C-alpha cells in the first residue's frame, strides 16, 4: 500500500505522487535556448522529485544527455577548493555510473567518462579546475548536448562556491560543443541572495557574484487546492477511505499547499489517528492532526524554527508579531530571503506568514521554554466548575499580576525584543488553553496589532494586543476589537494594551476598564 511521503525523495511506486509539477515546456525552451538557470523553492517542496522525473523524460526522448546530481557531499569544504572539487568529482562519477550503466545509451560511453574522472582525481595538484575539465571532456565526447542539474547548490559556500561558479562561467561561451548546453542550479534560494565572499574579498569588504550568465530564475509552486484534492483522492482510490470536501479545503487552508505539510497532515490523519478505512476523514480529524504535528516538532518544522534566530529573519518576524508598520525599514533582499525559505509570502501586496500552521508554530516555538516555566498557570483554576466555561477576566487579571512581577526578567531573555510582550501573553494563554481549547493567532506587518481568538467549548473570545502610543492607540484598538468580534461572531472581547513607558509606575500602567464600541462591550486591560 502506498502512503503519504514526508521523508526524502518521493517514489511513485511507494508514495502518493503528483506528477509533472514543473512546466516542462518552459524547461525545454530554456534548454533549447542554451540557458543557464536557477530552480528554487523552500525545503521539502518536491524540487528533487520533480527534477528527477523531468531528467528521466529528457533521457527517454534521446535529444540530450541529462543528469541530476546533488552537491551535498562538498558542503563542508567551505574554503578548501581542492577538497570540494574532489568530492564533487567522486559524486559525479558515482551518479554517472548509477544512471547510465543500467541504460542502453549509445550517445556517450559512460565508462570513458568515468575513467577520465579517475585520472583527474589522481592529480591533486590541479584539482581546482578539474570540474571544468571533466565537463568539457564529457561535452566533447557526447553525441548529444549535455544538460546538468545540480541539486542542494545553495549549501555550497565561500571559496568553493566561487570557484565552481567561475568554472561554469568560463565554459559558458563554448557550449554546447565543448561544455554543457544547460546547467540548472537547484536550491532553496535564488542566487541573488548569495552574498559571496572569498577570503580576499572579505578582507577588502567586497561582495560580488561570478555567475552573471544566469538567464532565468524559476520557482517550484506549492500545491493548488485541486492538487491537494487529487493527492488525497489517490488514498481514497487505493484504500476506500474518504475525505470530506470540508476536510480537503481545510487542509489546503492550513498549509496553503506547502507539499510537506499537505503530506504530513494526511499521514497523521490516515496512518496514525484513523487507521480504520471505513471512517471518513473530516475537518475535525485534520484539525487534530495539525495540533499533533505542531506538538511533535518534526524535523521539517524544527529546521524552519532554526531560521528564526538569523538576524535578517528575526528582524522581520519580530516586527510582524508586534504589528510594527515600518515595513520600509527592511531590505528587499531580506524579505526575498524569508520568502525563499518559505517562512513568508506576499499576498495581495501584503507580507504575511506563509500559512496558518507556520503562524501558530512561530510564537509557540519562540516561547516554548517560557510555557514550560509557567507552572502556576493551572487550567482548572480559570474554568468555572459549574458550566466548564473559561473565565477570561480571571485569566487576564492573573496575567497582569504575572507581567507586573516578572516582565523585566522574562523580556530580558527574549531575543525577539519588540514582540516580547505579545509573545509572553501568547505563552501565558497557550499554557492554560492547552487544557481544553485552541488559540488562533493572526498577525502581520502593517496590522498595528495582533489578533488572538480563543475557542473554548461554545465560547469565541477575541483578545486584541497593542502597544500603547497614546490615546489614539486605544481608540484604534477599540475599533479593531469590535470589528474582529463581529467578524469572528465572538461571545466576548478584550483589548490588552502594553505600555512601554519607563516613566510611569506599575500602578499607572495596570488597570481594567469596560468600554463600549459599535454596540460591543469590550474589557480593556492595561499592562
């Protein structure tokens, strides 16, 4: 039985599989035009699977000699060019043998190429230019043009990266008779994001890119909603287990088509949570699968969270959580970098977190140790013993006291300084609400606040969070809270105002009052 793949390259014989995700016509046009180009997408988006499929098709057509190869073996040879070239040649030799030894291919003799690579490996004194010589030899020996796809390319760094790119540039003008007709570099980032420094350039403070022969950069798109439906239908066809239409739509909403998340949600739902194939997968089952994914902190999510500590990422995410409107302060390259990583997306000309699952993961992970430390936040203490409803005023009153007593200590440890108060409140609420409800977060650049929605039994509780900048902030906060209460069909609404002033006493900052706005009763909490 096939299953939803969440690890490594997808094998259509073992895994549910969406074929032909790349625009083959576009790629064929690039090759015909002898382009050198970039293919990039976030990690575990299906780049390798899609390229392997395309390379197999090219070789079957017989118009080109096409090869896919990972450069991962040379990632550790940052400034050791001979070692990097040696590792790349050894890997190329392995892939050539594995790819062509089992094929009837009269377009070139793979054994002759393997022997030439072996000769180059025995000349350690001239390894620095060896990859250039091998590609030239291969192109001259082949009866058809060579097309090379180099995967995991953005893992190469420093002098090794520069040396390899220079060799591609040096051979570019001699293609296709004496050098590959097309080279495609595959990775997470577009090459524009590489700030390449050799040792010499670093001393001089100079940045440059030696790969100025790149013609195009293309992105492997996420799944569409129809793609998600098609993938999930494969499971139904093979096992009989159905998905409701609402479950499919919700899975797409949560993931926005990010391939690993789409597969991980379905794997959790169908192969862990509900293995009885007679039970239909519903929206509620997908929702439980989502929570389990977040709590389990799988490798994909863990790797994503590691990026949050990078300065160019931290500055943008910090501003998004706090609602900072100064988007113009961020370098376009930094925004592009975050989008290439798959953390952010641009939708309707606005910068947003890439999908609702990531939107929940980021603040949870940034406050994971804080949540574990909040031992006093016992869920039962804030739940009415008679009707089981959440007593939010009691909860926010406790947060006020907690914030008053320990804000300075807690916030000092946060690397996310600007959004620290927001994150602390989220951690406090999450610690309590995990006992029987859910906390939905919405935040982003230009919003000027963070929207929190608590689901607890039949309760739908809106909590707006803002940084106090004057009375105008309170007025805007009341309007936004009332608007969100109406949109969310909320049963109650609260506005939390964090006052960053160092001149006021805690007695001045801490208050609670009830206000009316657009026919809604809103509790305002000063912190």
